[in-house]
C-alpha cells in the first residue's frame, strides 16, 4: 500500500481566532468560509480548536440561549 503523507492532505488556508473572540464571531467565519473548525490561538501559539460539534453541543446543552453567542470562546 502506498504511503501518504499528512502534508499532502492538510488544508493550506487555516482560519484562526483569539481567545477573546465571541462564539458568534467565530461562527460567522465558519459559515462564511464553509469551515468546520477554527484554530484558537494567542500570540501565535495554538490553544485549541473550536469545531462544529462543539457549537452544536453547546447549543443543545443550553437550549439555544442566544446570549451565549456573545460570550468569549
């Protein structure tokens, strides 16, 4: 079987947000760019990844409380 490197599969364009960005701001970027996740970083260091699954899980857990969309991620 042929070996495939992860470098050949990676996405070249990555969207990032700072830890102070709101969920609404990050969700807008995700929808506008058709991204399923956004890298959360501070000073060039990755802190984590916010995924569609994270957003949907939060909305279900909180019964879609719109105020959460304005809180920092």
